[in-house]
C-alpha cells in the first residue's frame, strides 16, 4: 500500500489500571492513492515501538470502525510519532490542544 502525506494529529499515553499494560493511541491521517483517510486511530503497546514489532500495532478508521487496517503498514510512522512524543512532544501537543480549545471558546 502506498502511504503519502502521513500526518499525526494527536498522541496520548495510557495505561490499563494501576499495573496494566502501557500503550499509546495515535490519531492520524494519510492519502493512500484511492482517497484521503482523515480520521485514523492506532493503538500500539509501549514495548512494541521499542522492539519494532509491527504486529502489535492496531489501526482502525474512525469513520468506519468496522474496518481494520494492517498495523505493520503504519508501524514505522506510528513509532516515529511516539518517539517524538516521548522526547518532549507532550508539551508541543499540549500547547497545540490548548490553542485548539481556546479557538473553540466564544468571546464573552
């Protein structure tokens, strides 16, 4: 599959319960020569990006949640986004989200 114009819109870190498995969710869009996929969600365990195991990257189209995509097709891009997030990206993403929320507020 051809992946062009891969853009990450959000990265968040999660953990299942107190001692649960750590994972990231990554919202992204891309163009696959057939159409622009603009609302994708990937879930990847924390350890999977460290090991390069694309088999544990799960991807769905949020516009059509019954569809599924091969996570290994996106693993390199998803893990690069997670690495950027871990290297200080959280502040950048937080600032972007605060700017977005501020833009949504109506002037009083």
